C-alpha cells in the first residue's frame, strides 16, 4: 500500500489503483447516473481533500501540492502540476475537474466596478461583482442561481431559485475575478451578497469560507469576509461557528407590516425573532458588529419616523447601519428617495448613536448594484457592505 511506503508510481500504474482512486476520491459513480458533473478539486477544503487523498492511499501532502497549484498559482490544468508524479496527474485528470466557471461577459462601470457574467457546466448563468476602491478591492459573490425568497425590491428574487451553487462554483468566482487584476492589485474583501440567500446553501458557503481563509488556500483573514442573510434565524449560529467573519442582515424595514411586503421571509421569522436572536449573549460576545442593510425606498420606508423606529429596534445590538438608496431595475416597483431625504434619514439614525453609512451606488450603470443582479446575461448590480479592517 502507498501508506506503507510503496512508491506512488507503482500504484498509479495499475488498473486496480485507478479504479479505487476514482471511487474513493469521489469519481463518477454508477449511482450518479449519466450527465452528472465530475467532482471538482476546488470543492473541498484542505482537510477534506487530504482525507480523500489518504483514503485513496496517497500521502496527504499531495493534497497540499494540488491546492498550491489551484490557489497559489491559479493553475486549472492538472497536467501542468509538474511536482506531482505523472501517473497521479493522469489519474486526477481522468476522474476530476478543477475549473467550475467560465467568464462569458465582462462589463465595466464608469466608476470602475466590474460585473462578471459567469457560466456553469450546465449552462446556468450567475454574476459576481468586483468593486475597486482606494485602499481595498471587494468581490461580491453569489451562492445560488436565482433566489427563492422573492424580496419585492430585488431583481434576483424575480428569477426564482434554479439551484444552489457548489463549493467550487463559489470559489471559482474569486479565481475568475482575480485573473482580471494586474500588478500588485489583489482582492482584499469578500462579501456574500450576490445572487441567492447564503444561509439556504450553508454547507457550501462554510466550506468555501474554509478555502478562502486557509493559508494554503486563498489566505483571506476571516474579518475581511461578510455573509449577508435575509434572516434565516436557525442558520445564523451555525454560520458563525466558522470563525470571526462578519454578519450582515438584510433588514430594510422597521416594522413587520412593511418588512412582510419587502422581505416575505419576515412572515416566518419576524423582527422580534430575528433581532432577539442577535441579542443572544453568544452572538453579542463575538465582539463583531452586525451590519444592517437598509434599502431606502421612496414613500415606503424612508421617513424620519422610520429612522427613529429603526434606531429603537436595534438598541442593544452592537452594529452599523448601511443605507442603500434603491437601485432601479426593469421589474422594480419602488423608486429611490431624493438625496435630501436619504441624508436626513442618515442624520436621524446617527443622532441616536448608531454608526451609519450612506452608501454610494457602485456599478448602477451596468446593473451591478444592490438588488439589480438578475443574470440577464448583461445585468445585475450588487451593493456591498464593507466590513471593517480594510
């Protein structure tokens, strides 16, 4: 056996090894049926990949070598991983893929924001948004093709849910975006605020975060990663078990009546339940602020009374309010308030002692701002909550 000192090349030369390797590594099993995608090397954290290699009788350090090629060098060609034995490369290439997405369209906004339209192996389309700023570059990633939550102001919600994205498809958004950067430019922050509800794809989100934060993966600090949710309350604590990442809540209203209309999920997890969960000692003790996303919509949730009520319901939760003027899209029922109304709302929230930011609408001219992502092959805009530490 390879684990007992037999040279790896001898294993790879045999048909028995190749068959065992394919089965134990998660290769194409008969039970999966025809048309299923092959497993992807980017779909596993280092710990999981090392375990699969070990189960196949391979030294776990081979998994580290593969990760160095995938993430350190950005190489998607297994045959180019020249520090692996040739026989191992051939077996890997036979049973595994290592590229999950193709860039099909790229749009650049007048403010420098870039929207990537990406295609999956089964020809589904998703979008990611790359947002450059003076001292940081933020990537907004998607977690689903479409979204089942049907928020009334969001273009993605009009699509319905087609399917969850796999781990490799989440991670590959980063790698396809990184290929667009030049020189010393680097992605410094990741926000899970693209298409879909991350907490409805929690296992894939957590595994992708493990890859993003692994020093042998993409080496991001957890504090530079923000995950946004509309309020899937039972999944919040399991998400935060992954480490000191940032949590953002898509709030958008200060009363249940208005939030029921804007975010139908509120009927299942109303404000009292959602905000009560955020006040639990275990979450407060994380000493990480909660980001509250609040899209301002004309004559819907933009009054000074709304601002005062918002400040009141957030009492006792260490956090920051990110105000986002509504971004119009073809299916929008709502319009943005005037700049004066937005400024007055922000000032009223600030007066209560809460930290508040009135965000610029980055990428609006290419449908890349918050609430605009809809995979119309050239559309969608996504707004981004910037975590601290940048």
